[in-house]
């Protein structure tokens, strides 16, 4: 769910775990050799020693999760950076547009929803700071239907792919195991909502409006969004899936002229995906 610095922390934790596993395996192998030599020199059987020591060997197929504190800290920091980047980019683009630069104003995503406010005060405020802030709370009742549609389409599509596409299933399993294993149930809300809000503000609330509110812009930003989800156990199959998801959120942004729609949809889909993975693991146990 988190990227950037979060991936770096998780990768570091995974590498540290692998190093410790290799050291432990080397020690176990040494103990096996010593047991064999001792048994052969004494004329006794080495089978007992081999059985005792081989039980402690960790297999390479096991995937360990990163510590809970590392996951929460990296997710919080990454989300804060993305949120600040999105706000700064929106503000810079807004100022450039007001000064006559050939750059679309990203605050148009919500200015259409508040015509009276913009006509009286907000659009005339210096630096347009209030316009930028109002864009983050732009919402209408019918947007709930759009959010429900996005959640149904994305979550159901993800479930189908998990059942039919083995490469995507392996990528999702590797990433979820490393990130979600150590989390408490309530932690899922934070890990789901923080990136859902910050990523959408940056990608759909700042970058996409600059390129234009159309399906081509939604596809370009969605592709960038998908590529950035590579790594941390995720393969190209996951990047293709993330591209589709990013494109869907872009279409939702265009239809609603609101960044709230993709923010809420993204967060809910993250929660559903995390809880589904947790429920599946508990059922297997």
C-alpha cells in the first residue's frame, strides 16, 4: 500500500532477515558436520544428531514481515512527503496559472463545485491558498454512488485476479506478507487511509490536472502510478494492475471534479484488500 521510503524500509528489513537466516543456516550446517564427525569417530550412529539439528533449520521459502513500528513509521513519513508534495505542486501550478503561464490550474478540479465561493472571495485571494484548501473538501451526495461503483469494480476485479492469475497472486502475497504480517487489526486503517489520501492528492489532485482533465491524462498518470508500485516483492503483473486502478481513479476524478472521490475509494479498497488477506491467513491457520 505504501511506496517510496516505505519500500526502502521494508526491503532493508527483508534483507536483514535474509542475512540472519543465512548466518543461522551456516551455524546449523556446521553443527551437523560436527555431529557427523563425532558420531563417526566414536563408531555410533549420527542419525539422532542429524534429526535434532535439522529441525532448527529455516527454509528459504519462508517470508518474514517487517516490524510493526517500521511499517507504521515508514508509511506515515512517506504519506506526509507525498501529501506535502501534492499541496506544493498544486499551489505552484495555481500561481503559475494566475500569472499567465500556459499551465492548467489544478484547482479547477473543485472550483466548479464552489462557483459562489470562488466568484466572491476564494478565487481572488492572494496565492490562492484558500482555493487549494477548498479543493480537498469538495464533495457532493451523488459522489457516494461513484465511490461505491469504484470500490465494487476494483475490489471484485482484484479478487478475480487473485483466483486466476498466479503471478499477480504471488506478487500480492509477497508484498502483503512483508507489510501486513506484524500489524494489529486497527493498524490496517492507518496503513490503508494514509497512502490513499496522500497518493491521490499528488497523482489525481496535482499531476493529472496539469496534464489535462481527460482520459489520456488519466492513463498517463495511471501508468506512472503503476510503475512506481514495482518492487518490494511486486512484479510487473502488479504494476499492470496498479495502472488499471490508477486509471479508474483518474476517470472518477474527471467525472466528479473532486479529489475526495479517489481518496475515499482508494482507502476503502486498501482496507478491503488488507482485511481479505488477513481473513484468508486466519482461515488457513
